C-alpha cells in the first residue's frame, strides 16, 4: 500500500489533537511545528500540497522593501528578521541574492533617495546581508549590458533572498518533515465542513480521487485554506474578525535573459516593482497586481502583454520577447487580510497590510489563518503552536526546533561519502551545479539514501527524463516518499520541470514513460494521458521499462 492510501486509512481511526485543512505554506509549517513539538496532527489538502497559491509566488524571501513606501516599518523589520532567520537555517535552500535596480529619468523618486532607502532597509535587517551599492548609468551598462540604460537616471544594488528550488518544493519539505515526526498527511482529500460535538471537531472529508467520504476527529481545527479560508469558515459556521481580499499576480518564464545570478528590478509603467528573476537555466519575469473578486484566476492576454511590453521596454534584447518565448506561466492571488469588505475596496494595494492574522475561537478551539507570506513561515508555525498549547493541547517537546536543515555534521558526512564515491563525476554536462549540492538541497539527509542506492546500482545516477536533471533514484524516492498522485504533482511541484521545459519537449522526452511507470506502475499511461490530454492521438512508448532498455542496449 502506498503512503497516501495508508495515511487515508489512518485518518478516520484516531482522534487527533489537531486537524489542519490546507497544505499550502501556512498549513505545512503549522503541521511541521506542531508534530515536531509532539502533537498528534493530521493535514489534508483538496489539491496537491502547495497546489494553489504557494506554487505561484515570486520565490522571494524578502523583507518587503516596497512596504517602506507605505510606512509599514514594523512589517518590514519583522520580514527582514524572518528573512535572515531563513537564510541562516536553510543555507542551501534560501540564498542571499542581489537586486540590481535601474531607475529611469523622471521617476517619482531620485536614485539617491532610493539608495538611501536601501541603507535604511539594510539597517532594518541588522546589516545581515551585503551592503547596498549606488550605480551611475555607465556602471549599469558595464555590469548588466542587457539593461537598456539609455534613459536611466542611475541605479543601485541591495540584497534579499530567494528560494533556489521553488516555492512548492520548499512547502513540501515542511510537509515531509511533519510526516517524519508522525503527522498523518494526505493530498487530494477535501474538507466538506466540520461540526463541533462536545469537545471534538468532526470534519467530513472526501477522497477527491475516488469520491469516498469519511470523518476525521480532532480536538482543534485549523483553517489554513488560504484564499478559501472564508469559504471554509462558512462551511463550519465560524465568524471571524478578518477576511480575505485578493490581488492577482502573474509570472512568465522565458529563456534565460542574463547569465548573472541576480534579480533585475525596475518600476513598471504602473509604478510598481517588477522583477527579472533567475530560475535555473530560465528567467522568470513579473509580476502584476490586480484586484480580483475570486481566487480562481488565469493569465489573460492583457497580463501577458503588460509583462512583455514592460520587459521589452527596459531590456536591450536581440529580439523583443514575444508570446512564442513563453515557456510556462504562473498565476495566483495574494490573500490579503482585511477587516471588512470596505477595506478590500481601496484602490492602492500597498495600503493593505501584508501581515498575517490568526483569528482564534477559543470556546470552540478553532484557528483561522489569514494572509501570510513564505518569508514569514517560521513565525506562523511558532504562533500556531503557542495558540494550540494555550487551548490545552499538550506539547511535550515545546522547545523542539522544528525547522532548519540538518546539523552541519550530517551535511559534512554526506559530502564526505559523496566525495569518496565521486558522485560529482555523474553531474550531467548541462547542469549548472554539482550533483552533490543539488541532491543535498532537494533531499537533505534523505540524500544519504540516494548515495547508498547509487553505490549499489550506478544506473540509479543516470538522468531518467532526458532534458531534465532528474536521476532514476530521485524518481524512485519521489514514488516512495513524496505522495505523487498525478503527473503534475511531480512535474510542477516536487520538481520544477514543467516550469523550465516546454510542454511538448516534456511530452516527447525520452524516459518520461519510464518515470511514469516508476511513479504510477500500471496506471502509467492513464496518468500520462491525464496530464497530456492533447497527446491522445500519439501513442507513447509504453512497453515495460525492461524491454525498452533491452532495445536501447541492442542499439
Ligand atoms: C503572484 C504572487 C507572488 C508572491 N510572491 C511572494 C514572495 O515572493 N514571497 C513571499 O513570501 N510571498 C509571496 N507571495 C505570497 C504567498 O505566496 C502566499 O501568501 C502564500 O503562498 C499563501 O499560502 P497559504 O498556505 O495561506 O495558501 P495556499 O497556498 O493557497 O494554501 C491553501 C490550501 O488550502 C487548500 N484548501 C482550500 N480549501 C480546502 C478544503 N475545503 N479542504 C482541503 N483543502 C482545502 C487549497 O487547495 C490550498 O492548497 C506571493 C503570492 C502571489 C500570488
């Protein structure tokens, strides 16, 4: 029986201390914190983990320099400290990165003024990062020839951080760590609402894959449904002080625009900050900020035009970017905290605070998490645990440090073993980093398991899906430990293949069907067709892996 099925069977059998509805960043850190501290926790999501907002961010771990303009100094200070904390605790996943900003003539602020702002920002972050630098036009041209500096008044550079892999993988790593500490988690399980009977919450749940319904009992219920938090509260009859308003943001992923590992920033035509973010061998550009009524959004032609026009205006590209350059798109809504519907009607989104709020109904042991950022995730996990303890749930390991990469000695041992077996000799020529650092970042101590598998069978170190850097042993690990239900879970969230490789290339990639066979066994073809409905006329190579291998060997 696979991990998900086994967990689904456990969900109706116990009374949990806490049930968390929603496996985005807020639900994932709540689960990791509470289970690490010793609570009996269940976590469900009606999509995949990080399958909604938490897969659509800009991947930035940042203090929110732009909130200085709205004088939200306390928020900036808090986020800067959270950023520092994440850089310190996730040295391989959260990396400091330079933001290279170009200011055009006639902009509402002079570059010197903004540069002074970056020093304030640096001080808000206790000087933890590299110091800011001021540039004149000619330095911009020399350092970033791709930037069109013809109308530049000047520029500056400062530091923040970003998620090296991807937001959704970062979230899944918290889910994984929660499961390692006893949390019973399952994706594609929807809460249909909950009722309170005596001291217990009874949540009606539905396995989205086969439609089976069952009940989950818990002492505390946490609504971490992100943009759907208000909807879930309506289902359980919960009244809250805070609610959500939504701001839509999109990103486009295009071929790499600059080889320099830094983020280019500009002010777009609407005056808002606009980024060119490195994403491996690609570049991610965006974002937009549009008020919407519903969390269910999609990228429109107007959005694409806005992003492409703004980027073409500010970069000196051999050919302007067109729709044909778009490799993938991301689109989501920022769940912003408001107190009333009127708050949500303000014209300037900067006036809305980006803080998170946790509304607590103590009488019914119910928490609703509103807003939040990836950057603030450790604070959310700690706050939720404190509230749950106040509600009377015993946390026998209250001071347990539930976040962070393993102790440096574990990494040293891993690197030592990797060196002894010459792991980096397997690094594929297209890769921009060594195999040893990539595997550690993705799997931390589980990477030791991968080394053992490669020692036993060197074929495990072969890239399985051609055109990507995923090894056969990684797909095997994903099958065992990463609860992959649909091909999209693997291609879009556990890995970022669907973001950096064009859809037709993935579909035709040698080895994809073997990966499907590992992940889904006899359902491989069905899952392939579910993800690529357009490919129903094409018949992929579905012979068993062994016979295909034999064919290749024969060549
Ligand atoms: C364009 C954009 C850029 C951003 N950039 C950044 C950034 O650079 N840095 C940063 O720190 N933050 C950024 N953010 C903010 C950040 O991404 C979000 O605030 C955060 O991901 C919200 O997480 P969440 O857990 O609250 O919601 P979600 O990730 O949406 O998780 C909620 C989950 O609840 C599940 N759910 C809902 N209803 C039910 C139900 N009935 N039963 C079971 N499950 C249910 C959903 O399926 C979903 O997976 C950005 C956001 C956007 C949109």
